[in-house]
């Protein structure tokens, strides 16, 4: 095995040791950096007579950790994207982009295709809001309040995902799911879309242990979660105090608090 191949295998092994749906974005910088170095090294060995690097338009990724089956955005690229890294969670590519309102073209615009997600703020028939207290890999060891979230599986509708996640995580059946909006996670790099919901009229039900499909991308949370019930005033106080440390949770709660049902 050559030194380059050995290094690439080492990077892959270390990545696989820690990769998870919640950690993958946090690790993106280091993984993309390694992939980009490998990509540039490969291209530098096949230069044209003018000295310019020949970029391959190929569906093959420089590093493959699995097959990504989520939505892909290519309409904005002036040429076929060049894949650097892919896994079942995401695909990282180079797009050729013309900046809006200018003549400037960037050949190596990093773009991240990631599965669309849902967040749900659930309200019970007793007018309590169900949230978790937990920590996550990227929260720097801090504890945060959180709401239900999950990946929209391939061929699944966001409303279906919202109902499934509330059922699995909260053991709740809700009468209504009020759609709050669909929002791009990162307007420069993509990273999928967030679909936000307010679920009302929720009641507890008995639920058998969830058996996940082998092909399911999202996995049940393995971190400890403490379920909390907040009144509307307590939810507003927690929101104002920045107790929800993830921006998607915060955005969903902010939208929910503006819904006519909660504007008292």
C-alpha cells in the first residue's frame, strides 16, 4: 500500500470511529480538508500543457463512506459537481458558482447536500410543552433544552416524519401538526432544509419498542434525555434566556411562539 493510500485509509478509519448523525457536521471541516488535499494532489499529476489543472466531472467521490440517498441540489452549479466525500448522511462536493449580481465565478465552491430534517414543538391537551434536557456532541459539554427532531427519510414526507418522531421519542399521538415553515440551514453551503412544526392536542399512548429499518438513515438518540414539561410562560422564559442552544430548535420555537394558538 502506498503512503497516500495508507493515509487515506487511516483518515477513513478515524472518521468511521466517531461519525454519527449528530457529529457529522461538526467533523465536516477536517474531513473536507483531507479530501480536498487528496483531490488537489491527484489533479496536480495530470496538468494540461497550459499548466491548468484538469478537473474531472465524475460521480465517483474522492472518499466514500457509504451511499447518500437524500436530495441533491445541482441547479445552481455551472458544471457537473465534483464529489469529494459522501456517506449515507451527506455528500460534500465542489460546485462551479457565479455569484448573484456579479460576473465573478468560483470554481471550487464547497457545497453540502444533507438530508432534510424536522423539528417539532409538542403541546399536550393539558397545555404543557414537552422538551428534553440533554447534551450533544457539538455542544462543548454543555446541557441544553431540546425539542423533537429527526431526518426526513428517503421517500418520506416531512409531515410523516414529524408524526413518526413524536410517536417514537415522546410516545405521543397529536391531533394537529401545524406547519411553521421550511428553512434553508445554510444559505451558502446548503446542508439541507429544516421543516418546523407545532403539534397540538398531544396525548400519551403505549408504544412497543421501536425496531429500526436497516436502511433508515436517522438513528434513535443514544444520549441521556430528561423529559420536561413546561408551561407557556416557562417556555417563553427558557427561549428568551437562550436555553435552547441549537439554532434549529431556537428557530422552531420562535416560529411556534408567533403562531395564533400561542399568542395569548
